[in-house]
C-alpha cells in the first residue's frame, strides 16, 4: 500500500522573513521530541530508484497493517545534527557518512537505499524547511532522523515491495543531564548483538530489545547499560546507544567494528582527533579486566557527542574513573564541538554548509 501523508498541519512552506527562531525555550531543551514544521518523504518500488521526494508538513501518515516494517522490522534509521554557527551559518556534520552507513544497512536488510547525493540533498532540504528550529549558537542542535522503511504490504517473510525514505527533525539539548560523568552497569544477562547478526548496522530491530535492560538500570540509579560480547561474555562491546573507549597511559582502545558493533561516525571522528593530539588508538577486543584497570572511560555518539564515564559497576564492584577538565574526554569534546560549531577552522572537511 502506498504511503499517504496526512497533511494535518496548517503550516505552509513559506514562512515569515522576520521569524528567525521558533518559539522554544532553548535553555530548557533536553533530548526529547519537539515537533518541527516539515518532513521529507520519498518512495520507491522494489528494484527501482527513489523518486525525487518532497517536503511536506510534519504529521502522521497511513501505512498498511501488512507493511514490512510493522510485521518483520524491515527498517533502518540514522541520526545526525545541524548546527548554527556564530556567524549565522547552518552546518551539518559528515552527512555523507550517514548516507554510506544507510547503504550498508540497506544491503543487509534487503532494501533499496537513496543515493549518497539524494540522502545529503534531502537532509539539506529538510533542515532549510525547518531552519527556524535550529537552536541559537551554543544552545543545542537540530537533530535529524532519516528513516528507510519497508512500507509495502508483505504477508510472507520477504522484502517489502515498496520502501519509504523519510526525514524528520527536532531541536535537542544534552542527551544526558549535566553531570560529571555517566554511571554505567554491566549487563551480565542480556546481549545486544551476536556474530552474523545486525549489530553492525543501524537496524530498528537492534534497539527495542535493550530497553528492558536500560529501564531496569535507570530505576536503580544508573545512567545506562554496558553490554558484553555474546560469544564469550568477557569483552565489552557497546553501551545501549553509543560506542565506548578506554584510556590507559597513551593508548586509547575501543572495540572493533567486526559486525556486532555499530561503526559510529562520532567514534570514527574521535579516533582521528585522538591520534592528531598524540594518542595511540587501537581498535581491538577490550576485556572486562582491562576495563577494570583503565584510567579513563568515555562514550561517543551523535546524541551525546563525547561523555566521560564516572563509574562502571560490575557485579557488586564499582570502579571510578577520571573525569573533569583534565580528562581526555573533555579535551576531545571541546575539539570536536569547536569544529562543529565553527569556532575553529574545519581542516578536516567534515562540515557541510546548508545553503
């Protein structure tokens, strides 16, 4: 069944020229949905290419009860941000990397992805349509959520006959409330991913199974959950929605993207920046024993950027790590956000201006 957008919003695509910002309490932003005015929608049938796509008012849409996404979880999502710089530009952070990751995920889940150019152009169009929702400099960012989902009706286990590429946005502040660092607990019962599965792509099906662990952890006062590898239960892999690093001496180590760990774009960027300032970065198996002996631990992701880990609880043992102004995580956070916010020159070519 073709996707039909319900144009429930009364907004028009044209906006008042003097309306630079939406009516938002920017200082109170957290990481929760604040609906914006418009979204992008494009469709394609199996074996064909995506249509040009269009910007439409943000709202609910109709979908077949037999859609691939509803019955078999055939769907991917991405996450990236748009920033407003001090000189008034709106920029994106490495959108090409999100496009490439969606293509990898689409191959794994048997869907037709948008081309790299269409992905980036669609993101730009969506941000421009919602430009007044991009927070003022230093007040947050516009979170962008591209989706690729099987919306065609399919009864048997198979790829849907039609796919929808959709992008919506929301202004956001910090993913975790301000604190000196995260307090993680190691989950010894559940596993996030296994070899040969979909842990290495951003499949929608990877996330709902971790909710139970996260809810239980938060009800006990923890920030999040650290998952171990399914094969041995001896190596650390990922936190529920972000990659993890440990530091000992001059060596920064992070688990490898060998199929069970999402190849995070922030992870990739932070690894490069750490090398730039003289650290040796290793992508390898990291054991729980090494975690216990680390001097510093931190997490990376689009939502949180870089966040120090203050403690990790393993069974009944709580380990405390270095945080604060002198921590490497603080330094890397500043270096990356200065690039993203246009405070320093982008010598990496990571930022894309939305025009």
